[in-house]
């Protein structure tokens, strides 16, 4: 059974959605919870608190906060290393990434990146971290072994979402700016752009299906989600959702896609086979979203 964790940006809480689907619990965290990530074993969920400059640690077994970690200025995106020992937090006004030792519960390094870093993604082998820099319109590449930037590459305007493919041979970036509404595909072996896929206005969040057959992208200004074939580089499905969809997550079994619709205050649940919305769940001003499979 899937349990879905959703940051309520107005509420200072994380909503837990379970069977029904329905909200099962509200977990109080910091002020303006923004992004969510789950550790590789699903035992912990991590939420960035944008106004508190902290990360709250949630025990998913009992849905309780078990720790709080100070990070940099206005933390937005968060990504967890595949071994679960490190987190990488993009600090939007700090122009840096906090490298967090999750076992010790503290920042061990701050890595300078571009202007207003939005999101981060870690390679499947844990060696690279890609960071989107929203206002410098580029991506920083961090060598996680030494915590240093080893490359920067231009993408489209206002890059936001970023994700590695499961094989680690591709990186996908959403470019939210009106002039460049597209998904950029990067070869991380050479840190070079290899293709772009045009989409509708405001591509924002993205999530890769477990077998990487499809890439799901929210379209913030188009009130919709598209499923892209990253090999054929085309739109396969388009699903109308709520108003201003932002974050998106695919269930581990690839059967459901969960979308936070910021301004209609709801989460859409999409059947991944048909592409149809099968349920909506009310959540006030939902932001980051993550799925734990029980």
C-alpha cells in the first residue's frame, strides 16, 4: 500500500495520504515546508522548511518528527544519496548546497553553485549531484566524492526540476521559463546537453517511472501533466489536473502518479495506465510530494 507525504506550504505540516485515498495524519514540521524526499529504505522522510532554514526528519513508521537539522538560507530542493547516508539541500537564497551527514544530523560542507538553486538529484551510484540554478539558467555538477563543482552547463531559462534516469546515463531537467518550455536531456558521462523535448507552458516538477519507460512532468501554467517517452522524445499521455501543478511522484510499482496542485489545494491521483485522474484529495497549498510503499 502506498503512503503519500505532502508538504502543506501554508500549514506548517506534512499531510499523510493513505488508503481511500484520504488524509490519515498531519505531522507538524517547520515553517513553510517546501520539498520532500524519502530515504532508500523508506524509513525516513525529509522535508525542507523554507522559512526556518531547517530540514525536519520524519519517522515513517509512526509518522512523527524525530529530528531537525539546520541548513542554509531558504532550503528548497532535497535529494538523498542512494546509500541513505547523505542529503543534498539546495539553498535558494544562499546560492549553495548543504551536504548533510544524516547519521550525525549536521551539515558537513556547503558547496557554492549558481544563482538561486532550486532542486538537486543524485546519480544512482552516488558519485554526482546535479543542481538546477533557477536564475542563472544553468546546472551545476558536484562531484560527491570531494564535494566540489566540476562542471556547469547552460540549459533553458529558469531550470527547476531535475532527475537522473535509473541507469544513470541520462539527466532530465525542466525549464520553466516561457521562452524555453521544454525538458532538457543531459548525458552525465560528458556533462553535455544531448536533446530537448518541447512541452506546454511551465514545466515544473518531474518524476521518472521505476523502469524509466516514461518521464512524468507537471505543466504549471497549463494545469496538466504529460508522460514523455525519453527515448522517442515525444508526449505519450496528457492528463488535465488541478490548478498550477508543481511536484509529482510515481509510486514504486509505477501504478499511480501523485500530483500536488498548488492553487486548487488538492492532490490528483492518476492511473498510470489510462492516464486518467481516479481521485483527488484536499490538501492546503500542497508543495513537495513523496511516496513510501508499505
